[in-house]
C-alpha cells in the first residue's frame, strides 16, 4: 500500500521542512497575520477601543471615499499612470535586452549593461532634486534657457495638467527600472539555442529577421509572465516617485495623486483611520480581481502562458 499524507511527507523530508520553517513563519507573521486588521475598513475606529472593539459602520468609509469624488480620481490616475509605465518599461526593457545581447565585445557589453542598470540604485530623493533643479521657476535649467532666449519662464509647479505630460514624456519610472527588468529578458535570450541563429545565418536572414522570427517568439512566454505580474500591481502606484517629485504641492494633486499618495497623506492628516483603511482595502481587492480576470483571459487564449 502506497504511503501518503502530510505526516509521512513530514517524516520523509523533515530536513527540508525545517529549512523552510523560518521563511514560512516570517511570511505568516508579517504578511498573513496583519490581514486581520482589514476589518478596520468596516469600522468607525476609536483609539480607546482599538481595532476589534470599535463599532461597525458597514460600507460608510467606502461610501465617503467615492461620494466625495476622490476615489474615482485617484483610481483613474493610478490606472492611467501604471498602464503607461507598464507599456514603456517593459517595451524598453525588451529593446535594451535585445541590443545588449547583439553586442559583440564582452567588455563593452558589460559596461553598457552596468550603466543602464545604474539608475536602479539612485534614490527617488535624488531624482526629485534633479527634477526640481530642472523645472524650478526661479533657478530651473529649463526656465534659465527660456529667459536666455528672451521668453517668459513657465511655472510648472502651478500648472496642474502640464505634469501629466511631464511624467509621460520623461518616463521617470521606466528610466529607473529598465536596467533591472532587462536582466530577466537577457537571461531568456541567452537560453535560446544558438543553432537556431546559425541556421538562420545559413538561410541568409539578416539581424532584424532573426530578432523577429527567433528572439521574439522564444522570449514571448517571459514577456507575458512579466506583464501578468505587473498587471497585478496596476493599482499600486509608484509612491516614492510621485511623493518625491510632486511632494505636498496641493495644486497638482488632481493630476498626479494616486491611491498610495492619498493613503499616506490621509494617515498624516485624517484622524479617522477607517477611511484610510477603506482606501487600502479597495486597492488590494481591485488588484486581486484584475489579476484573476487577466490571468483567466490569458488562460483561455494560451493556457501555457497563464500564471496558474
């Protein structure tokens, strides 16, 4: 009779279970146990009563978030900016990975890869200072050039809609993450059988044909997997980027405020933690729904490319 069951597996692989125990316990206490605090989103929180002693108020916190119009605004901003970052960062990462893979000199290839990877280590605080020195009304490089040409300086920090284009054109998020994301695609390209390229050379294929008919199809599963992982974070804006670049400039909130920055400010200014918890709960729940829907669609089209 075949032995099975958890007890049998525990005895058979007790060394492996022992090695995994610290990670499992750490994940449980830091990720799963705090989830009990989600009930705060449905309560009228009082500090003297605590989370579980406070009175229930149903969906009042969620209703306030959306009746004020803030919920729809920050949701729209978060989705639009993240879709932009998703497309540009992954597209640039694939292009960079292909370009680096096609380079001949090993030393030159390593230098280029290191330079492209460097922005990942630069703090958003430094990026925020750089952006301020670039667009500042009084001392910014852009306005100094405009003044030198006899034009009137532009105060971007009071022009709400201009920052949508500033963030889109400058691609701050993509610039910082392109080197990091390209490593995954470089690894996928490296794993392609060299005989495929040799056969293409014999058939007279040029470099663009080899990229289109060999490289792209080979790394397609990796691209789809990366996109699925990023879609799961479509409602999680890059808090550090927006906070360090925009700061507490209320004149720009309508165009640049995302869920993460709203929650952070609400924690500092709003004594009702239930409303802040409602925004965080809404963000997490919607992320879960989106990843499940997108994964289901991918599974229907090509089951091998789905996450689960």
